[in-house]
C-alpha cells in the first residue's frame, strides 16, 4: 500500500476562515495518524480575486495553528503546462472534444430546457464534430470532457457512505476554457493524481463535483482517492456561518487573543467527538481522531463554547508561553513593550482572571501606558471625600516602602487598614480607581507591583488630588 498523502487546497480569494481551518486540521490529523504526508496547494487560478495578501494570510494562519505542511505550497498558476499536457492527451485519445457553442447559444438552450422542465445541461451539440471540422473552424472554442451517457457513478464516502449519481444527470463539463486556462474540476484532478494524493477530505459543498471528478480519474486510468466530505458549519440560527455568528478569519481570532491549541481543540470536536472528553491536546487528537466518526449533520458554531475552552487553555498555559502573544496584542494597539520581566508579571497577574489574551491586555494595559484617564465609575469613587483621605494615607505609607513586592505590599496594607479601621475592599476600591482608572483590575498588590513605586505615587497624585 502506498504511503498516505493528503492535501489542503485553499483558494487565496480571502482569509483562511473557520470552515477551511477545520478542513485543514482534519487532513493534517489523518496524515499524522497514518504516518503520511500533508501537502499544501494554493488554488490560485481565479486571477481576478486571488491576491498575494490572501496567500500570505493563509500561510500565516496555517503556521500559527501549527498545521505544518510536509510539501508545498504548490501554486496552480505555476502548473499550467501540466494541465495543458493532460488536456491534450484527453483530446488525442478521443475523451475530450472542442466545443464551439457561443455563450448566447448556451444560454438560449438553458432557457429552453428549463421551460420544458428539463435539467439545463449541455446538449452535446459539438460532441460528434470531426477533426476535419475542427480544422475548418475559425471560431474560438473550449474543451469539453466526453462523459459517459449511461450507467451511474458511485461515490464511496468515509462519512456519508455510498452515494450513487446517474450519469444522465452529468453533462460534458468544460475542462479547458476558451481563454486557455483549465477549469476547477479538471485542474483539481490533475493536481491530485500528479501529486499522488490518496485521500481527499473536503467540505460537502464539493460533493456534487465528486462524480464528475471520478469520471475524469477513470478517463485517465488513475486510481481514485478515498473521499470524505465534511458537513458544513452553521450558525446558531442554522444558517450558513458568517461574521454575524462570531465567525471571522483565523488571523482575526489570533488578534482577539485566542490560542491556537484552543481553536484546534474546538474545531476538532466540531462534528467529531471522543466520548465526553472536552480537553484534547494536539498529540492526543492525533491518536484519537477518526474521520469515519465525523457526523453526517452540519455542526453548530458556538462562540461561547470556544471562549470557555480558550479560558481553560490560557489558565493552563505557562506564563512565558503566553507572554509573546500578549506582547503582540499590545503592539497591535500601538504599545511597545521593552521590559520583558514586567510583561511576564502582567501575564501572571491576569491569566487566571480572563479568557482571552485581548481581555488580559485590557486588564493590565494601565501598567504600560504613560497616560491614564479614569472612567466615569472610577471618577465618582475618586470624588468621594473618604477616598481622598484613604489615598493620602496609602501614599504616605508607599513613599517610605523600599521593596515593592507582594509580601511587602501586603504588610504595608495591613498597617494602613489597621490605622484607618477599614477593610481591604474599602481601600482597594479607591486605589484601583486612581491607579488603573477602572473598577476591575488585577489584584491590588499585583497592580501596584506592576506599576512600580514611581508610577504608583505619580498616579495617586494626578488622579486623586493627593499631593507628593
């Protein structure tokens, strides 16, 4: 048996989205589980919509997810001669023919067929034209595949089982356009056979293409790969997944502070499950995943479930592993981080409290900005007379403190609280308002330690009316 070879073949007409990422993951998991190869192919023949920006976005998303490919990326636009050779071979063998029908003729036939209640497929007008006729023609032409007109084509699908298509429903599809470029179905088959692809795992929106592609495999006398068509991902309202359901590009999820391992874990279980197990690390996914166990019904995307899962992965991550991504979030906001040790402290102060890196950044951002304006709720707290008295006492104590660590700060607060006869909450609340400008922050000691002595005293003065 040949070594398993699987491929992911995105089109660079947009960013890599959730559905595409799941397809890539399923192919990658099967390749790794079977000890095979994972091939990345960029299907960029749509010249009007394909851009280099989208190519780079797809590659970056794949690398961030850790779905590293063994071969590629291969680009279809660099393989046009290969497609031409296969097209010419089919024509020479009488398995394809020139079609001179104009767009107007085809449209007229389509309308006539529909008005008569027939399927608007090509009527085969040019199917029997001879080579002598071709030599006399001056009109432009496309190349059509001479599909069988009787019998049926069987798709054996690992997820859906056996699906039979009557060949009378399949017309002579165009394999080569009049502009000299191959069509999707033709180039995909040529790519898969020349790259020795053994398994084709893709979205079920391609299912109707599969019988046509199988006929092309058979015409080439090539082995037919194993097919698996993965059901679509839908929103909570059962409609096609879109941005209004919380679905955006993979790179956007990174910018929102999601971890790749959490996203992969969620996507793997979106249509497949291993009992009730929710948290499945990558290595375990490879061992457990079975494409034949993927459900036949569409999956419902649940952003709340993804958020919950991301929070678990954040809490279980090592702070030093989260620090580079948190730094990236800050850089997206125009904040440059120079003190790596302070960044690590920020991670430790926030990772137990938040579910995304973006929320972690929101929580500790006060420590990395020179200017900070209290929000409305904090301003009201600061305007209270008792707040000014308590902050004055805190400032006096902090100005004499030499070591700004958790233990020293706790000891100082205990003394200040005792002298004022109040509870920690009654001092922490105005301190939080003065130092970070919000009513929610990391723990009070973590907050002061992050700011350091100089900035802490400076903000007490500026935001609470306390004089130094």
